[in-house]
């Protein structure tokens, strides 16, 4: 089973502030609790680092495929923040066999 994912431009909304950056996202359905969990890293942004620091904050992540509420958590050594959410992700996921196409 392959993970679903997205890599491309995104807008991160933290309170009233918006940050245009690149997102690297994955996700998968968790059969134990019946929920879809998505997660990934956002490219570093100096203004975002100044605003958030090492705090965990609620965010909205918007891509060309959709938007979703999530949470920012610890930045890595290069100030790329981890972002994660539960339920509908900010990218398209296959919902039928037809969506998977011929692979």
C-alpha cells in the first residue's frame, strides 16, 4: 500500500499571517481508528520562524488541491516545520479504484 501525497506550493495561515512556501506532504488511512492522517515538512521561512519559534500552533494549510486545519510542531535543524492533521488533507486523495488509474 502506497502513501498518498503532495509536493508543491502551499500557503500556511497562522492566525492573521500568511506564508507562501513549499510543502512536502504524505498521508494514509489508519484502519485502527478509521481516520486519515496527513503529515509532512514545510520549507524554511525566516518570518515564520520569527513568529512561531519552537511553539506548537494551530494552522490552516492551503494547496492548489484544497485546504485543511492542522498543527505545526517542532522545526528541524534547518527550520523546516513539521505539519500534521487528521481527516481531510490539503491534497487530493483517491476515493475509488477509478481515481487510481492504471498503474
